[in-house]
């Protein structure tokens, strides 16, 4: 990133030119996997490995700030491994910051590689994604990013979903709400009505919850939400459902 | 320098990108570079090869490089100098290098220029 580089001499510059696009591809994949791993507390070791590897790769190219953020995230992931839930929140913030820094680097190298790539270098811990729609390409249009309002009483869960939807090319905003307000079904129904009446254009209201699907379906029907998705299906599937809902709204 | 006169370096790192960057930088500096992404590959590559230096990443999926280095030295009797190569802090690397009884360490944080320079110093090509 401009102004961020260590004065590394000509070899660093040459390597950045030679490997910059590939680093970008790899970094995006690592950030994407890290975002997914934030929702899997039993797999923090993999998160540590992703962030550690990213820190090393960035350092080699003289991207000191990006490397420092990855390293901070790695330390926070290690604390999370030991049981600190606060560290999990800080780690999520670091991963979000990394996502931004990676895109800043993309903007600095070449406009031709600025668009998110669908097939990133998988690396040793990749999941096979053949056949699955890539979130990165779903919203890659010339229009302004579609806006998504997330209302969740859990800051950590909300931040996590924000990160995932942001990586999918959407423009998410998070509003935290008091737990007692959301627990009241009547108030939830009133919230849905208020959202529809105040929105300048049609909106799609989707309930996202950790409750069972039958219960979630029942509540979605009661408050006349347009759809629902259980958090148990995983962040990738939640993002897919949100994108599908936006496509339906666009028809 | 003829290919058979080049000093031979083996790098073990789980990052394919890291391996390619380090290999290219060191080959430009005149070295012959072999790579391995895990212990299985490392064992295959190292066996029967005359090496001048082994660079070992520390944090890899399912294994730690300092543990692998200890096995190479104490179990397989490898006499080639082994250096840990990692983005851990210098303090932590120094501690791990000492515990694993390897020959030293190189910090990825110092960048690729520093990596090449450090290798030259280790191999007395500075």
C-alpha cells in the first residue's frame, strides 16, 4: 500500500510487482476463510494458521501494516483458543480490518485486478467449492452495493455477519437492539411494520436466528417477514440466502 | 555459476505463495532451491540430498517446524544447518530455536531483502 512499504530496496519492489496479484488472490481467500472460521469456535487453530500465513506473506512483500494486523489477529485468535470471548470479538475486528487493507492494496496495484476473483488460490486448508456460487461474483456489478440492515442484539454475531456480507459485495449496516425488545414477538412484528412503512422502496425482511427452523418459520409467518434462515446452516449459506433474497427483490 | 556449483537450500513452508517468493528471490541470488510444503514432502526431498541450508517454517497445519527440526537433527542425524523461518517475533523465534537446538532463525517480518541477506551471511556469501 502506498506509504506503508518498508524501504525494502529494489528486490522488494520487484517481488511485489511479480507476486502482487497472486498475493491479492491468496489474501482474499485467507480473509474469506478467516471470516468463516470466526463462526466456528472449535476450529480456532485453523484461524490461527490462516492469519499467521497471511502475516508472513505480507511481510515478505514489505506490506508491514497488513502483516501487523494479521499478526494481531493471530494473537487474538490464540487468546480465543484459550477461552477468551473478548478476544474473539477483537479477532473479528482484526479480520474485518484485514479485509479493508487487502482491498486497499488491490486498489493500489492495478485496477485490472481490483474486482474480487471467483477462484482464489486455495492453499493447504481450502474447502472444495466446486458448484457453489461464489459470493464475490454475486454482487460484482456496476451498481452501488445493495444495502442490508442487520438488527441483532449480539454485537459479535452482528459484526460477523457484517463482515461476511461486506465480503460478498453488499453494504451492511448493523443496529444492535436490546435483547428484551427482540424477545417480544409483538414488538418484532411492530418493528417489521415500521421498517416497511419507513423504507423509501420495497424491502425484504429476513429473520435470522439460532432457533429451530420450525419455530423460526412460525415466527416469520406471524410477523409477516419475507423469509428466514437459521444461523445453524453456517455463514456461507446465510450469505447465499441473503443474496438470493436480494435477487428476488430485484425482479 | 554452474548449476552444480550452486549452494543448495531446502525451504519447508505450508504456504505455496511463500515458497514461490522465497525460491525466486534466492534463485536470483544464485542459489539452488528445493521446496517442501509438509513433512512428507520434506522427508522425500531431504533424503539423499546434499544440502547447505534448511529453512523451516514454524507454524504449519498439524505440525510445528521446530519439532520437525528436532526430529531431523536428533532422529535422522541431519547435519545441515537448520534455521527457523517465521513471522513470529524475534524473541519467540529465539526461544524456539534454542529449545529445538537448531542453528538460528530468520524473521519473515524483516522482509525478503533481509531473508536473502541473512542467507548470504549464513552461507558466507555476504
